[in-house]
């Protein structure tokens, strides 16, 4: 835009000044041509040169020492014309219908479904199309229409087994008096609910076994839903510990050596409790640590949102928020202000 106004200002200048400026510009072009053999031009540069060249005759174009050849100018101008009169090209054939998109969505969500099964679901949804059409839609998309295209993915397998998996692990906390305390906890894979089993300075095999008995008593009927327990190969998890859980119908799965990712959910909770709580506090004693962890676990289970649970806490919210309702937000202080919770009140 500024360059256009500059060109308009040339109308008020004398011919002598314009001729002098042309000579200076020509000399500058000659100097630049000795240094740069093939300059890089943008699309806008090509368009301006092609448009201005149309205002000159062929004789004048031969006299000018341009940075491009006349053939290049003509090719640029032909490209401008082609762009001007080119319409959007549409792929041949009919566009994809809602039935096709729905069939592809069902095929990707359900790997074990064949085209006949998908055709039945689409018929139930009111999509009038033939089974052969569903077969062709899947085949064109590179999806095998056979009833068993692929096995179950690891993500789907773990999601289906998560409600029956329980994990156990230890972590330690050093007090202000340099006394090391060991914390045993259990976490449910399906709900991410955490159970504080016990805190001690000497985690012997007998103590760990007793904590397993206490957990089963606290879970009561809920314990029947767990079929697997993931733990590491720590010697504190003795044969008696495994026997208590095996008697309750729980199968013990030991992680590989030095493979913390095999018990990733438990390791993630340890990182959370350290990052959000313990790294910001000085622990004085075992009683103090028990109070702190009990309050944090209550916050973790009843309020803290989780991405794996669609931003819901493990125990779900008793009163789900009402969007758009005339409510106010109440702030609750926990652990002396280290953690703040926000809830809706009428």
C-alpha cells in the first residue's frame, strides 16, 4: 500500500528528476547483477514485474536490463491468467455420505466387527443401505471387512482389565530428625482410589502381611472384584503376603527387575503426593505423616480431578455441578492452605 502511494507521488515530479532516478536505478541493477546471478523472487515480485512489463513495448523490453528474461516474464503472466480463471476442482464421484462416515467410525471403534455386523447397526439407526455398500466403504478405506480384522489393542485390553487390578508399592519419607519412615499403599487401577495401608520404621514381612489382611477387611465385599495385584520384587512382600491375597482369589503379578513403568499407576501416585504435598512440608514424626497423608488421600479420592476419569475424582462427585445455575463458588482450605478445593454451593 505504501509503495502504491509512492508511485502516485511520482506524478508531481519533473521529467528531469525521473530520468535521473531511472539512470541511478539502472546502474544499481547493473551492480547487483554482477554480484547476484540468480536472485530469489517472491510471488508478489513476479506479479508486479509481469504486470508492469505489459505496459512496455517489445522494443523497450529489449533495451531494459532486467533481472529476468522476457520468456520468464511471459511465463509469469500466463501463470497469473491461469490462476485467475481456475476454479476449484472437485474430486469425481459422489461425496461421502453420513452412512459412510458412520460405518468407518464403527469399524475403528470395534475391531472385531465385520461388515455384516456394522450393516446391522446402521440399519438399526435408520440408514438405508445394502451390506455390499458397507463392504465397499470399508474396503476403499483400507479396512479389512472380514469379521476379525485384528486382535485387541493393549490400550483396550488394559482398560477392560483395569477394574480388576490392584497395585501395591512402598515409598519413604525422611523426617526433620533424619528418621526414615516407610509408607505402604494400595491403588485401584480402575478408579484410581488410593488406600493407605500403614506407616512404619521397620517394614518387615510380618507387618506387610498384616496390612494385607487389614486391607481385605476394609474392602469387605468390594474385595471380590479384584483378580490381580501388581507388586515389585521387594523382599518385604513375602510368601505369606501373597498367600493372604491368593486365598481371597487375587492373582499376584510381579513386575520385572528394575522396571518401574510396569507399575506405572502406583509410581505416578508417588510422584503426585511428593510434588503436591510432601515436597512442601517438613514431617516431624510418624503421627504427623499419618495425619498429612490421610488428609491428602481424602482430597485425592474425593476431589482431585483425573484425566483418565474425564476430570472426575475416584469417588465421583456427590453433587455434580449444574452448568449455568445461579450458584457461588466456595473455597476450602486443606493442609494449612497448601491445597485449596473449590466447590459449588447454592
